């Protein structure tokens, strides 16, 4: 079956970038790369009283949708399961831009935003999504650990948000100082930020076992 053609990032009225539009990216491969590199997404939801909340979640990309999970006891996740609209964002911070003025000082970042409503995953789709989320956050770990029990699965809501309406924004480059500031006698440039894994720290029982090769091989 021929796959439907999805809208370009930033091509809808709600996702079109109006502020500094030159930072907008319309390439879905960039969207996928940002989501594949991130570890935490932020999910926005408005409760029944009109109070907005933003909840951090572990997630995974599955093709052109985002998978994430939460407790069935969470009223916010129950609202998502009932079809309340949401906004999910993932941001990667790559550096600090030190300009010659406070106004022009900024950051290097890559950000993705998705709007829409979620679908509840059940049965085999739910099990597959839980493994995908684990494999994204903890690559190689799933086969070594106990799978979720029936009680744990029942207490977990797994949601999928389609990447139909999305926006991608990337900021990079050197400081963009105004002309009159460029002679100011102060250092300016970019300080890169790198995310790294530290040395694994075992718990008391774990100290009896070697660190798995897949953990030693994790890189950022």
C-alpha cells in the first residue's frame, strides 16, 4: 500500500515559523534525527479546569509517530487517552552563543514540536511500543531484564502521537552582532555543549557482575 505523503514541517498555519523564519527546517529527515537523538520529550496538556501542564516523558520515534507512556492513574494521561489535544516538544542544546551584547547572546539548539491527538495502543502494539521506548533510552537492555508483568502493563497507558503537524527549528552559526558592537573589546564566539555518559555505578548486588558490553558502548 502506498504511504500517504505527510505535510512538510512548518507548513500548517499553526506550525509556520513567524519569528526568525530562516531558522525553520522543512526536511523530515532532520525532524527524525532530532527525535532519535533526544531522550526526554515534554508533553503539554490542559486539564479540565483550564490549567496547562507540561510533563517530561521518556519516548521513542516509530516511523512518523512518537510513542510515550504514563500511569493509568494519571488524570492528565487519561485526558490524552480521551483525545485531548496536545503539544509534544523535544529540544537538543548544542552550545552557547556569546555575542558582544546581551540581546544577541543566544544558544545553539535543535527543536521539534508536534501537535495533535494521541491514540491508545493496546495488546501487541502496546508491548512493541514499550520495547521501542526501552530500546531508545536503554539500547540493548530489554533482552537482559524482566518484561512488564500483567499488573504493570495494566497500570501503564501507552500513547502514540502522529507526526502529521510538526515544526522544526535549528539555530547555529556565530554571533550575529550589530555593526556598532563588532569593535567592542570582548571575546565572542560559541561554546559547544557535549552530552556524555559517565562510568557505570553498580548497586550492591550489581557489583558482582561485569558491566554489559552494550552499556559500555553507549555514546552521546
